[in-house]
C-alpha cells in the first residue's frame, strides 16, 4: 500500500496534476461552473523508422483522454490559438492510417464512439505543435458564444435530428444515386476500353462479359427459372435408392390403402341404408 502511494506521488507534479511520461497535460473544463479540471494528454505524433503513417509527423498532435462531450469542432476551437487547424479526427483507439472519409450527410451520421477517445489534430504549420505542447489552461469547452449541449438538452436535440424531412431526404438519396450511377458507368466504360488489351507483361484480362447483353430478370422470369430448376432436380432424383426412401414409400402406400378402405366402408354403409325396404 505504501509503495503504491509513493508510485502515485511520483507520477504527480508539484501542483497535483497527474503526469503521463512523454505527454504534456492540458487542463480543460466543461464550463465556468465546473470546479475540477479534466486533463488532455498531448504529444507530437511520431512513429518508428520505417513505419508508414498517413499523418504528417511534424504537423500532427496526438491527443489522449478526450471526453465524450468534446467533439471535433470543440477540439479544433480549443487548439486554434496555437495556429490554424487543418483537420481533427476522433478515433476509438490509435491508428497509423487515416480512416476513409465519406461525404457528410444531414441524415446519416456515423455511430458515435462510447466513452473516451483519442484524437489526431493536424495543423497547417509545424510550429503550432510546439505551441500546443506549451499550452496552459484551463480551457473552456462550453462558452456563451459556443455552447455545448449536454444531458436532457442533448438527448432532445439528438432525437429531433434523428427525424428527417422526407422531401430533403429524397433529394439527398436521389443525388447519391446519381453519383453512384455515374461512378458505375465510368467503371463499365473503363473496363470496356481495357477489354482485350494486354498489359505490360502481355497478359489479357478475361471478363464474364458476353457478346449479347443480358436482359434484366423480371419476377415472372425468375419464377420460371426456379420452376425449371425444380423440375430438373426432380427428374434427377433417385427414387427408392436409399433404405429410408423405400420404408417411407411403403408407409405412404399402406396409409393410402387404409384411407381407401375406410372410404369404401362408408360408401357401402350408405348404399345399404339407401336400399332398405320401406313398405310405407
């Protein structure tokens, strides 16, 4: 217990700020009313020699312990005094490659990462990283000019944003489909141009494209194809090949005979009742 306390005391500075080796601590507060500070741990983004990274090492700041209420916009605003920020990306865990960016949408939002996150802040100038490492706080996340909603207000806003306008949604979906169709047409045109053309090594790419274009299947055509396949399988199926098939055939035959016998008995009883002599 004593050794644990000594180790904890060694990891704290004279002001009581927890120290993470190799990182600088930047205190932040959610608002002015908050008394205690939360600490962001920052350092210059560096990788081992020979390791590839899509983040420029001289202009990228790596941030740990980013709270859930601190968005990319908030983090960019907090670090903007150090220099112009080019981009900010929040991630669940550190990664050397930048995640692929999709066009922003008002209706389809990426799933938020629960809990604390890490961030990569890319500055436009290399000197901004040194300024961020020497930044003193505490920095305010939510201010009068830039309020950050939390609690019930945040839940209400998230619910309101989750209900889209049908007309605006239709316009965005139509625009997305037009872009997608244009992309597919360009890929097909490029594949058609490269068809039959040998590459640098003399190999020719073989595709499944036929001479006659295949017509799109309708529902009726698909049903006809399925029925044709079913009949083909029925013709190929071997009857009474296995012992269990032979037993099932016998049982079905006996069941049919019993059923027919009962029907014949009922028909005979009905005939006898109709032929009964009635003198009056």
